[in-house]
C-alpha cells in the first residue's frame, strides 16, 4: 500500500513563523501574545506607522518578514521586556521614537526569525539564513517591492494581540514552495527557550555596540538599497 506523503506548504510555514512570534515575545515579556485564526492573502507587503521592522532570508527558500507596530503596542512590548530584564520603570524610554525602543524591537525580531530558521533546519531539513533586521520609525506607509528576489511570491498578513489587546501585524512574502516528506525522520529536540533567549541577547548586545546611529534619511536610503530599489 502506497504511503501518503506529508506536504508542508506556505500556510504551514506561516503557522510556524507565527508560533515563533508568540513563543519569543511570550518569553521576553512574560505575557501572553496570540494571533488571529484568520489569515489575509495580500498583494503587497509594506512598512506601516509607527514602527516597521523587516528581515530578508534566503537559502532553501527566499522570503521577507515584516512586523508593523503601532506606538502603543511598541511601548507595551518594549516596557514589559525591559522590566522583565530588571530595568527600573523610571529609566524606561518615554516615546516610541526613542532609539532604544527600535533597538529592542529589532533584537526581538532577530530572535523570532532565528527561532523560525532553527525549526526550518530541524523539521524541514533545509537551511535558510537571515540578514540583520532593519527598523524604521515611520509617519507614513512604505510599500516594499519583492518582485526581484521572489519568482512566484505568495503574501500573507496575520494580526497579533498583546495581553493589553494592542494589535500588531506580521506580513510574509515568500516564494511559493512545498516540502514533501519522502521518509520518516526524527527532528532534533527544541533547544531550551531560556538558553536561546540568553544567547540571542548576548549576540544582539555585541552587534548593537558596533552599529552607528543613523538618521531617518540614511535609514530610508539603506532600506531602498537593500531591496534593490
């Protein structure tokens, strides 16, 4: 009797990515973050006010991940994270436009995509690499073109909700792809979440020391250049 092959497609990849978002943010902020059971099919991905973050990845398949935060959502995640790390409330940044807020969100996004790429290696037996997350404080929407790196792009948007019911959005643009399991195998055990978080925090702290502060104009130029525009 012919064995039914297991197919792993775009929605499965999206679900895995969404689970990485809730897992990493849940550990970092010690709060519950959840996402909508409904996903949107979209035709463009973009950075939206007030803070937009994006990461490109390549390898076994190519894609672009975007997280868009309203000011209130950004401040909730930032403050919960910093308080959990032991910073006094009096020393927290007071505005979402602070470089510290953008840096923390970028660090968390790096951990999210790192968690996702680890699962891809273990569960799909392929490898993808990510670039350094880029963050922009925005007062208007910026559309991202992904036509160049993606041959047959599929795009999705998912709504996420924080413990205080603030909303943020994940957008994914990915090459249309399917993974078919040819035979049974055992995926490696998932690393300890606390160890993963500590490792990523150390890496980000070292990277942050070497990253110069950029103006908004320089950030926009870098963004467009990185997208081939």
